[in-house]
C-alpha cells in the first residue's frame, strides 16, 4: 500500500525547530521534517510482514456473502461512518450523508463493480499516515509514536459493508469461539471481565482454586500473519468475492 507521512508533531522548545519534534535516531538528532517523515515511513512500513501468499480457492460461493450490494447496506455503512478527517482524495463522510437517493444508487453501482472485479482502485491504496505521540513517552524516539491512517471514505464505506456481512455470517452461523469478545457486536472487554468474575465466583462458591493467566503481547496486531488469517477464515466457510477483498483490507 502506498502512503505518505504527514508530520504534524507538536512544537519543540528549541526556537530553531518549529512544528515538529527532534527525533534521535542512529546516535544522531534529526530535525529536518522531510528526513523525519522518511524515518517514520520506514519505521511504520516495517510493521508489515513480508510473507509468501498461500494458494486460495475462490470457487465456493456463499449466497449471503457474495450477493449484490443492497441499498440498505450502503445507507447503513454511510450512517455508521464517522465524520473523521478524509483521506488523500479529500472527500469527507458528510458529503456522502448529504447525497440524494439517485446519487447513492450511482455510488452503489460503482461499489458493485469493485466487488465483481476484485480490483482495488489505485486511489484507495493511497493512505496518509500521521504519527501521533503516545502519552508520557520519549518524543525523540520513533517507537513513541503510533500511526493514524487517513484512508478514502469510499474505501471505508465499502469495507464497512463487507465487514458487516462477514460479522453477521460468523455470528449467525456460530463459527466463532464463545470466548471471543473483541470486535463483535454486543461483546467487549466488559463482557469478558464479567465472564472471568463469574468463573471466580463459581470457584469460591465450590471452594475450588481458580487459576488464570494474562498475556499481553507487544505489537500483537503488527505481527499477525495475514495470509494465515485468511486461510483460517476460508476454513470457517468464508469464500468467494468477499474473501478476495480480505486480501486488500487485512
């Protein structure tokens, strides 16, 4: 994916350095904004794992996942899209929310073409990355910043349509582990904590020992093997055009 770094860091106390922080890298201080942007670009791009794609079988069709996009899906996706900063095309989400039905039908036709062809528009591949300093971290280190990606709202709407289909399929067909609480409707960290609390209470009631292990993996999301994840989804029954698009979004 093509991206550029938009260096919007807070001002430093040094009067000769404005609108950005001093970055310390390879035993030297970097103050030039362009050089800093290149450092961040190399740093964030290293998050992506270079893996050999696995062979995928797209022959199996699923009626729900691969049906044509419906008007209610488009309107739902637009209404759920936040009024955040737009991507490189500079088209905000409020623009979509103010369109009439005739214009929305044209957009739906365009998205349907993308679904049928499984070809990602080049403009959707252009992402603006903004480094945001983490609280109470040394701002001279690259690792003290987290990337915020500004992508096309067109892409976000399309992604939201597919994500809703996949989530509905996995939950309605009971393909997920009952202990999965993240990224699911009506489940979050509160439901997970309640489940642990219930297990502890049950153990105390029966005078038994409750043993638990908490594992916090640093940069866990960045180390996800995307192709293996797609293969796992295929085993769960996700296939066809929607699975092809998972290559672009994951």
